C-alpha cells in the first residue's frame, strides 16, 4: 500500500471534463494502492487559493501539481507517484534541513 500520498483533492466546476478528471484521479489512486481519499470540491474560492486559475486542479499533499487539462491516466499515476516521493523526502529530513536523516 502506498502511504506516501496523504491527501488528494480535485477542484473543478462540476462540468463533465472536471468530473471525468476526478474519476481518472480516483482510478489512478486505486491502481497505485494509495490509501488517501480523493476529495472533490467545486468551491471556486478554494481553487483560487491554490494559486491556480483554471480547472480542473489536482492538489496532492497540499500542493497544486496540475491545472487546466485532463492528462492520461498514466500521467496522473506518474504525478501521484512523484508527489508521494517528494512528500516522503520532505518528511525524512532532520530538523537542521541537511537533507538526510540524522
């Protein structure tokens, strides 16, 4: 089970494209055995708070990683996997930020 991805959010406008993207993200997460729930929000202000101006927006571990398009499921899986690795590396550093585990 992939526990490196702690949170996944999709922001969209409830249009068919955004809903399709949401379904693809859920499928990708399931195929990667990611334990995190995939949340969907149509709250435009929350989407703008991510710094993105066009939907759909994918936010992983609190970081907006893609917006404005619907990539292939393979690309989504790659983004989720890379986000998990980034999350793990950020949280395995020591307090002095020397980029290694002390």
